C-alpha cells in the first residue's frame, strides 16, 4: 500500500488506498466488478486522482510480467468509466510499465 502512494506521487494517501482496496475486495467478492469501478469513479473526482488510481491499477497489472485478458478488460472498463479515449489509456499503460 505504501508503494502505491509512491507510484501516485502522493496524489492518493495510503489510508485512502486501504479503504479503496477493502471496498473493492468486498465488492469483487460479491462478483461485481462494475460496482467497484462505479465506486472508484464516484470517489475520485479530479483527473489527477483518477490518473493516479489508474497508474496503481496498471502497475499492479504489469507486476506479473504482463497484462492478462481479464486485467486488460478491467483496465479498459476503468478507462471508459473515466471518459478517456483508448489512446490515453495506452499512454498511461506505457508509463506504468516503465
């Protein structure tokens, strides 16, 4: 969790990340990826917060050596929920991999 704060350049504090992870775990456990994404979208109002959260998700996705199909679909759903074009998502994915 602390490393995520570093990845986001301090845009999101570790307490908030813990809260989001806990909420996500509960909702994903209930089988509702869309509910998790909707919660993230409503909780993160500024573009800076959304970019930081996406960078965390992308970095975690790259962590296993590559982004799998399910991870890619989830990142695409997050990007769409934030209203981003596909090219913007790909740009951020590249930054997260670096």
